[in-house]
């Protein structure tokens, strides 16, 4: 996803990249159909999550600790629909990244940040629901503590960035190659950074099982 891939490349690689790009293009009918479907997807994501954020702002009764986590999830999903998907559509349809190398890196950082934040928010919401059942009394007492909720929301973003951001930003310097010729290295970076969400959910399940076991032990005695 680098604009330099469209620049003149030595040893005949330019013609090879051009041929590969042409092979990856869809027919006109499929291109239009996919563009319409993706546009509808963007509208649904943006409007749906915008309504969630608007409801949170308008109705003060919704501003509880657990709803703050839902707000955080809506923000990350809204940005995915408003920023990441629109920039990715031309690349999917044409097989070429037309926004330059720097913007490509920005897109990668934002894409991994927002998608990882969404996953972490789901984990946080699930853990919050678990605490509401297993520790109902103390949980209800903490519902007015918005500072703690905001801190957890901020930590979700920080941890999501630290997981992938530094690697994406420093990738070309670590690899020793600063001039990009094709999409393949960015694809390799995505594979190298691919931490499956199931692993994060397994950590959540282990934590829940551990806390549940501790509660059962206390109930026995």
C-alpha cells in the first residue's frame, strides 16, 4: 500500500506490478456492486455508532460506569467506519494504494489501533458484566465513580496503541529498507502483527474462571 509502488522500478518490476494490479481488478459490474455495498456498510456503521454517542450525550441517566465502556466501543467503531474503511475501499477495488507512503503508515496505525481497541472494549465490557454478577454489592456502589471508568477507557486506547503502533512506525527502520516498492512488505507486517482476538478472549475467560473459583471458595467457608 505504497505510492512508490507506482513509481519507476528497476529490473522490469514496474511492468510486473502493473500486470499484477490489472489482474486483481474487478469487472466494472462487480466494482460498482462492491462499492455500493461498502458504502452502505459505512453508512450503517457511522450512523449507528453516532446515535449511540448522541444518546449518551443527551440522556444523562445513561452515564453509568458500564455505559462509558459502551461509549468507548461506539467511538472506536465509529472511527473505523468514518476513517479506515473509506480509505481501504479504493485499494480493494483497484489493487493500488493512491494516498502515499506516509498516509499508508497512518492508516495502518489507525486501523490496528481502532480494531484492537474495539476488541479490548468488548473484553472490558464482558469483564464488567462478570463483576456485576459476582460482586453485585460493590459493583453497584462504584457506578457513580466515572473517574475510574474514564481511566479504564484511556488504558484501553494506550494498550491498543502499544501493542501494534510502535512496530508499525519503526518497521521500515528495523527491516533496514526505507524505500517501498510494493504492497507485499506491508502485508508481511500485518501477518507478523496478527494477534488473534481469541487469545485475548482466552485471557478473559481464564480471569473469570479464577475469580469465580475464588468466590466459590469463600462461599463454602
